[in-house]
C-alpha cells in the first residue's frame, strides 16, 4: 500500500442531477479529449484518463460511491496525487447536509484507517490558488 499523507476535498462543479454520480464523472474523465461535454454551466472535453480521478464521490443524497482503489494513485490534484486521497462532493455551491454528514463519516473512517489528523485534510484550492474548489471552507464544514 502506498503511503497516504493527506486527503484533498473537491467538488464536481455541476448542479445537474444527471451528472451527480461517480459514473458520470468517470465518463467525463475517461472520454477522449476530442469528446465535448456540457458540464454544469461550462463546456469542456474528456480527459482521456484510464479511470475516474477521485477515490470517492459523494452524491447530493449522501450516498458515497467508490472511485479508484485507495492503493492506486489518483488524478485529482496536480503535484499532490502520489500521497493523497481524492474525495469529490457532487455539486458546485449548493451542497446538502446529507453530503456533509457522509463526508464527515468518510473522513473520520479514512483518518482512523490511514492515521491522519484534521490538519491533513485540505480543499483543492489549498494547492491551486486559481481554483475555488471545493467552494466551501473545509475546516469549518467538515470538522472531525
């Protein structure tokens, strides 16, 4: 098992209910770059990756869906993937209490399992100041 030193929280950047699943994000991530998508409110292309970039996806209803295996390096935060776990909440800015409850439970489990503390949980924006993702203050919303 690889050494995991941090957890990075993301948002899917789409409020579209048809895009609220790990499978929808997996499609976006694995489609070739030539394939166009309307994702949330913007136009983008596929990433051409071999799988979804996140390890976990949390739907609006609080359902936690598995992405990549924890043993696999993710593709969710440039320069930080080798030693991190990526957790994505579906949505852009309108997150639900069910999502936050599920996220707290998942983070508690991951921190216990991986021997991490609250100070090792970050928002994506912590590593890229050009991003606002996950669009909420992780330390205020997801305390363990």
